[in-house]
């Protein structure tokens, strides 16, 4: 072996790594740098305008969806839940009552002689009376109750978690008290009486349809006098008047 093999080798030159560009150093600007910056600013402005337009479209879409939801589940005249929403809430209430062995009451309300209000004062006045009825029902209910305009001059109230017959009597008395005051129609006042029928789950039915039929039949019997108004009344005083309109101190068309 040659002794030259053990001789120290010459140091290999380390390649020089270029130092990184200073962070503060600006990139070289091309000849049309100003035009590029202007174009970038215009693009940012356009993007922001498209974002605002998109937000407006989303807001309009949300409003349209809310309108459709209300149209599907609420009465347009009174703002009360309609029969579709009532049926849905009734199914939920029955499921809960079945699970926890609770009672549910369904109250059917019909305005007596409502046709006479329309014939005497016009349909706009009749609509105004219905709106007042809806407002009174809403004001005298519990938060857990549901008042529904079932159609025409008929209203249905769902009362979940009813303890017993005493509750039904209390509710009926409260309804009479709420609906007893006269209704304003322009410069006139009218007294619209009501017939009230009730049905209770599970004694009178175990489905929404069966309970509604039972409450409707109960109301009809009260209206025709076949059933004493024990949980409802045709008139706060117990009289058989179905409608009376007072204008300038005179009673119009009592029945």
C-alpha cells in the first residue's frame, strides 16, 4: 500500500449558499406595474359587489321560504296555525300523552250567527271580527296551547296536559270571559256568541280525527240545545241569542 494513500487530502471547497433576500426588499416592478395594481383593485371591488349581491339574494330567498312556511302552516287572515299545523302538533301531543299517560283536551268553537255579521256589515267587517276573535284566543291561552282557525268561523284549541274535568270547566269559563266583550266594526259594536264543544284524549278518541269529530259533535249538541252547555255556553248570560249587533244604541237582528 502506498504511503500516499494516508496523506491528508486537500480540503474540498464548500459551495457558497446565496443569502436570502431581505424581507423588506420589494420585488422588482414591471413596466406596467401600475396597471396591474389598478386591475387587482378593480377585481377586489367586483368581488365585494358580487358578495353583497349574493347576500341580498340569500336574504330574499330566506324571506320567500319564511313566507311559504307561513302560507303552508298559518292562516293568512288571522295569523293563527291552520289545520295542517294543528294536526302535526296534535300527533306530537298524543305521542307524549301516550308515553306519559297524560290527558289532552280539544276544544271546538263556532261563532253563532256569523253569517248575519257578514250580511249586515259586509265581509270585510266579518274578517275584522275573526281577527279580533283570534287575538283574544291568543291572549287567554297558555304558552303550551295551540289555537287554530279551522275554517270559516270555526276555531279549534289544543290543550295538552289537562289534569281533569275541572280544567275543562276552567278553560271554558276563561274562553267565555275572553270572547264575551263586544267587537268593534267601524263605528258599530257587535256581540258574537259562541258554541263550545270539547273532547278529551283518551276517553273520547285516541287519534286527531276521532277527537276532532267528538269535539265537533259536542259543539253541535250545545248549539242545537241537545246538550247542556256544561263546558261551553252559547251566551255569557245563558240566553239563546246567537247574534246581536248594536249601532247607535239599537239592537239589530237579534236571534
